[in-house]
C-alpha cells in the first residue's frame, strides 16, 4: 500500500502529511497532528464522539478515510475557542453543567454548531433530533439540551 | 473491534466507466466507497477487508436530487440521505420518503451516507428500501458499456445481496410521479430511536373518484428482503374507499411475511406488529390521499 503526501487544513492551519489510504481522519487528527480533543468512542459510526466538521458538514472521523478529505477545511473542537475566550456554545455547556466526564462533549458541541448555523432558533424537539447521532453515558442529556438552547439565545445577541 | 484498518489499494476514478473498469479488473476483490457509513465500520470490525477500494468522490454528476411529484424524482448515487431529507420536492411531494429518512437518528450518518449506498447495502430492515418499494422506485445499474433499469422489487435477492454483478454499480434511483389523490405513509418500530427497525410498513395508495386505483404495500425487517404484499394489495385495488377493511388487508400482509427471531425482536411479535403497522399505514395513506 503506497503512502502519499496530502494537504490538510485543520482549524485554519495547513499540514502536509505522509499518509496511507487506510489512515482514518480520526487517527490523522489525534496521532499525526496531536489534536486529541476529538475522541475515539465506538469506532463504528454509532456514538458521535469523533464528530468533526468538514467544509461545515458534520462528519464521523472514525469512519472517514483521511485521504478523502484532503484539501478541505476541517474544524475540530480545538478550533472553536479564540485564545482563552470560549465559543458561546462551549460557554453554555460550562454554565449549564452539561459536561460530566467530557468525552462526548466535543462531538456534542460541534454537532450543536451545525444545528445553530442552520437553525438559529431551534425548538427543544429540534435540538433533540439534531443530537440524535451523539450519545452521552453520563448526563442524561437534559443539561446538554438546555445548554444548546441557551447558546442559541446568546448567539443571537451578536456572537458567532 | 480493531483500531487499525487492514491495508488496501485506493483508487479515485473520475467517470463511471472507469469505476466499472477497475471493478472488472479486480473481479470481486474491490469495494466501492461513497459515504463509507457502512463500509468503514464493517472494515473496522473486520467483517470485510477489501484489498482494493474505489472512491466515487471524484466522479462528477452523481450528486443530485432532481424533479418533483409532477415529473418524478431522480436521486443520484452520491446524494446524501440528508440532502434527500432536506429537499423541498421530497418534503412536499414525497412525505412518506421524508418520514422514512427523518426517523434515522444520526445527522452525521445522514450527512455522509448516501441513499443509493443504503440500498446497495441491502439490509432487509432498510427503511428507505421499504418506502421506495411502496413508491415503485427503479434503480439504474451501470455495467460494462451499458446501463439497465431494475425495478426495486427485483433488486434485492437476500440479506445483504442484490442482483448486481461484482463489476456493476447503481448510478441513480428514480421514483415515479405522484398522481393527484395519492397518499403514502411509513411507520416502523425500534427498541430505541437510534436502532435499526424491528419491523416497518410502507403503504402508497392512489385514489380517484373515491375508488382505490393502485396500492403498494411493502414490509421491512420481516423477510430476507423488503417485501411487497401483492395479495393484500389486491384487496385494495378497485375497492370503494368507504368499503376498505384495513384490518383485513393488514392481516393478509402480515400473513405474507416470514420474520425471524434475533436480538432485536422475536418472530411472533414482528408478525403481529407487521399487521398493526400496516393497518395504521393504510389508514394514514388514505387520509393523505383525501387531502
């Protein structure tokens, strides 16, 4: 199996990496680049912990071959905060107690970002549907949904 | 579960003809990659370890959802489930198809996974296969030098198996136009929302002058493939709407299925629920046909 050089744009930075076709996007982010915010949960596209955004679309990085997303804009959880200023969705998760062990959190936040980008004022039901692909074993989801709804409000007040 | 995938050679052809040529060259050892939402997890579990993978990513002209209820719907091989779900034509004119896709829980899976890919995986529990069977869909199967049209009821041959040869791919699925007076419904039962269906029922009925003109009833997850229930359909065709006994029709549909007992449900419950869901789907389809 031939290795090849490919360009990846992650959180606005360019990386030129030597990869095998079998390298998954998750392995690339965690092992090659060292961005460990994206988590390995199930490895089989069921839990959503590995969710990242590729050209704005939510993608399961455990089940994506890295080579298929070369030259595309990839956003991981590390790309949301501006220095020490948290993104409104991250801040809402902190303020509303939506984080326990934190393992599902990066995926939850990125999926919520896609929801709020598409639908700035979701109903509670719409938030639940949007998060259908992200599982949490700790919180029971209520505070996560509260946080997303609150983030929708604060975003509406001029933040991005 | 294995962290690392087994190695393979990777191709990115730019035309359907090239895809078919590479498939022919490796005679069954190559697998096609669209969204990868079925292929990669299977490779992770080592259920499948293809030596050659052919990505459809760079093949132009396969990502589309065209048409509407008046002209019929054409869905290209690379159209994601999500793009079909959000298509205005589907929401307005094919509500039952929308419902079948909408109840799939993971937005990520729908964003990356393709509708055609779901059909090619050919699980008998496929929600989209079941509703497309009731909608009378046709698949375009491309092979060496030609494309043939295959009605969906001829496409599946068993769990995970289709009529496709190892060097063929599906390039499009098309759904006929919806005449006025048509109503459709899709219902299923699962253990939890994210789970695969235990049993599903899809009904599409076309009426005119308060008489049922055509009816298609399809059941999923209760046979080796999604199942059309012709005997039950015959009880509806030509009947005055007011004289339709949906319970009787549903019973005939349930009689036609042959469910198994597995981790999701047992055969007896599936057969019983096939009857209940069919009856409810008939009633909802008839309601929709009237409005």
